[in-house]
C-alpha cells in the first residue's frame, strides 16, 4: 500500500492531498479570497497565508485519510512555475516533512500536474493524447505520448488566456478573478454581437490574446470613454463576444493539431478549463473528430494538490530520486518541454 502526500502552493490556493493505494482519499483546498479587494494576487500576502494554513491542512488530510505521518511513503510538492515566495512555503515544508520522517521527496512541475490531472477521473486519457492547458499563466498545446514524453506544439506569444480574462474583466469593471466574472456576464449576452479578432500567427499552434484584449479596450473607449459604467446589457454582450473569441482561438489550434497528429484522446486542463463555454466547445470538437475527451472535474481544474500527488506518484514509480538539497529556482517553466 502506497501513501503519497502532495502539497500545492504556487499562487493563491493552499492545497494538500493524499493518494492512498491509488485512491484519492483527501484533496483539501484553502483559497485566498482576500486578494479580490486588491484586484489581483499580492505575493507577500499569499506567502503568509500559505504559512498559516499548510500545517492544519496536512493534519486534516491525514485525519480524513485515517493515516499518521509515519504511514506516508512519499512527500511531494509543487516546485514551479509560480510565485517564488508562495512556492517556497510548500516546497520547504514538504522537504522538512520528508526529512523528519525519512521518506523520499519528489518535486513536481505545476504544469505537468495539470497535464496529467485527467488521470484523476474515472475515465482517463489514452496515450498519445492532445492536451490543451489553459490557465492564468499558461496557454499550451501539447502532444503527450507517455508520462515521460511531452512535446510542446504551441504556446502563447503574449498573454495567457486566463490572464486575458482577468485583464478584460478589470477593464469592464467586473473585478477579480476575471474568469468566473466574464462567464457569468457572458451567460446573459449575445456572443455574436461584436466581432472581436482571433489572431492568425505564422506558427499554426501558437496563441496570441494581446490583440484581442486591446480590441476590447478600444471598443470600450470608443463607446463608453474611460467610464466603467457600461450598461449591463452592453457589458454582457462584450463579455460574451470576448469569451467567444478566446474559445474560438483555442479550439481552432486544437483542431489543427487533431488534423495533423494521430492521438487517441483529447484533454482540456488548467484553471480556464472550468469555463463552461470552453468545456462544451472541446466536447463538440471531440465528437466531431471521434476522439474521447477527458476534462477534469472543477475541483481538479484550478490549483490543487491531487494533481501534484498523482504526478509525484508517476515520477516515483518511474524511479526518479531527488536529494533534499534540490532547488528549482530561478524557476521551472513550460519551456522545459521538448
């Protein structure tokens, strides 16, 4: 029986999870909602919040799983990319815990956690599969051939999709976090009302959302000046039209990849994978190309330790070993993909 404890602290969620005998027995998430009043994540405040909650979460996860510290076999934590201060909290706590109970420590790349988060579902991706990773910091299109071979097909050349959601929400006066705010407004809007542009790049799999974001800004300035007092009906139409353009850009590139690579399944992962319009579009794309589509449950789309524990388990089973002196800084990034 293998007991894996995972810790996630890359940004503004502190999460602790335990996988026991290949079953997820705990996935506790503490969200730092206080960042809302600042319009974004404040790194120093985030680090302090992680410090306060990580130990109580570990204790609660162990209790929920009916385990003691001595029962743990592997300790793993997110090791980047993310906010350095926030990462250090989870990373150093995990290393200290591993040292104290004399168990292996496995650092996990946050994006790899997302990539394999579909394996937390009852129906799992089949290799090779196409992974569309969409979050606040990343927009990636990846060919995943195994747990050890990931090929980057495309990435964003400027803003990530989630970042664009946050910035557009701010310019519309909707607040932070932008993804849920835009989705809520878009539900009552007409997505065909405004034709916002979808970037055409030389690389067929790369994304660009900066021009789209600027187009929304120019539309708002032209029609409403610098005022944030946009009539609700108009605001809903802007949100719906913006969301439609983002989804169209993502689906367009994913379909190009499906046309050019032989894959058995398609997986949508990352924080923006919680977006209802994007989830529906991916399901329709899979149906069109007769591909199985795996989208994690909402709790596994955002930052969570379950995906970190699972990726840590695959790395441990592959025989990877890490010394406690291991440090990923100045930070891992998605550029490490082949």
